[in-house]
C-alpha cells in the first residue's frame, strides 16, 4: 500500500558487485533496476517476503533477475541480485 512516503534506496556493496557481474549477461538489467527502485521506494511490500525473514525479493517479468532487499520506514536496502533461469513450461 502506497503511503505517500518515498524511501531512500541504499545499495549494499555486495549488491553493487553482483550487479556489475550480471549486467553484461542480462539484457535490460539496468532498466529492471530503475523500475525496481521506483516501485520499491514507494511500496516495498510489492515484493515477496522470504519465509521467517526480513528479506524480500522481486523478480523481473521481462528479465531473468531476482533482487533481494529489506526495508524500514526510511530506507530500502538492496542486498543482493542474481541472474535466474527462466521458468520452464
């Protein structure tokens, strides 16, 4: 639920290293990240909470990326990002 408050995005060093590794191999990873920042800064509950954890994740619909994060009242902390395999049907 959007509360009107915009949280500051903080990128962990681990996140930055992982993002630099996957950008060359994932088309549109940077666009996914920009979109994730826009959504999660306003509505961090938009992702999925990992069971028994304060860590959440959000995946791309058009890119094979999973972003792991946590948040409080003022910040969203990007913890980790990884390339994932697309689902097989």
